[in-house]
């Protein structure tokens, strides 16, 4: 990443300012590709504006949905630069900085510029399968050098290890710049434990569209959404309604698009969401290997499911 470091300020003050802006809907932005496999920056601009104009609270760059693991370093830099330029300070931007080599991530955080970037999303180290102590020390090392607030990302299905409630809470209490967790474990007992014991200014964000409403009802702070790439206004309205405490209305709003959520993941993410967005004319239906484009079967299912949302 080639971004600009902020002027020295109290990290606690910066963290508190950002916390209030992350209550609601964030969108894990896709990275559109052209049919030749290159990054489609014009389509990325179109997606950014579509999402921001959908009245979401913030966007997330270089997450799982962005196919970050298939992007070369120079592509990641250009993707972030394009998003920053296109957002034009309308909403906060969170950038994914995660991996399984702690020292490399420390170096990235120490040497990268963070102009226009409000925070970092960092995933539990994958493949290594560290102990809970290893996870704690990994994130502690990152927190010591990170110049912007951090959001932890727990997704055991991809990482091979779960970050427990105890470890999450230990990190939340140990570092003032660790302000939230994107929880994608699907374990509502674990989520409830974090909610009950967390510091007052620590956010618990759903990392799964399917659990967004349930987690908000439990005391969560909203969702980092995949579906929000395509239906930002629908998702953000539902999330805002739930956060206002009107769960009866929020459930009705959620039911309007609930049937789309399984289609996002049946052939892998972001294969499903790119199929939807292609049908909306927002990007090509292209992913990078080892992912492959959606099958005819999925495209047929998506086309049928999208009928209520298609312009006539």
C-alpha cells in the first residue's frame, strides 16, 4: 500500500471518533476484473459510487470479498488508491491488512502511508493454526505499530482456528486502538459472551449477512456485508432500522433479500455476488483462479431470485 500517515494524534481520540462512524453497514468491496483477468478500475469506481450512494456507513477494501489473496502488491496499491480517490471522504475506508507472517505485517504497518484510510481490518493468522496465546501476541504486535484503529476479524472456516471470546476480550482490554471485531464464527454462544463482557466502546460487527439481524438484536453494531455491494440501500436500511430497535420492521426488510444470501456462497465468495452485480450491469462476471465463474445453474438461480429487484 502506498498511502500517507496521519499527523500525530491521540490514538484513543482517533479510535473514539471512528467507533461512532462504524455503527451500521460496511460493505466488503469486490475487485472487478476484465475478461482478460486484469483489474477493471473503471468498474471499481462504478461499484464504489453505487455502494456509497446506497447510504452505507463505511466501506472495506482488500477484504476476503476483494479476492485480495490473488492480487499482486502493485494491484493492491492501485485498488486502494482508486477507492480513496473515488470515495472522496464521503465515508470511512477500512483496509484489510492481514496475513500469517507477523513480522511482515508489522513492517507493512510501519512503512505504509494511510492517507484517507480510517482503520485496518486484520484477520486471524491462517494456515499456521496458532494457539490462543499466539493469536494474542500476533495482534498485540500489530496494535503496537498500527497508526490507525484496528478491527479484528475472526473467521474460523477460512483460518482453520477460532479466536475465542476470552482472547478477543483480552485484546479489546489490552489495546485502546483495537476497537471492534468482525465476528464470522457463526457461534452465537461465543458472540453472546463477547457482547456481555466487552468494554463499552468495543464494537461487535457481524461478518455474515445471514446473521446480521440476529447479532444486532443481541447488541451488535451492524454488519460488514457482501450483499451490500449489490443492494447497499436495502442492507443499510435494514441495519439502521434494527439499530433503532424496530426489529419487527427490520425483519420484514431482511425478508426481502434473505433468499439471496445463500446464493452468495454456494459456489464461493465472491463468485455469487459478482454474478448478481453482473446482472445489474456493475461489473463483468469474472473471478481469478483458483475461483471460477458461476455455473449456468447458479446464474439461472440468481436471475430468478433477482426478479423483484430488476428495473422494468
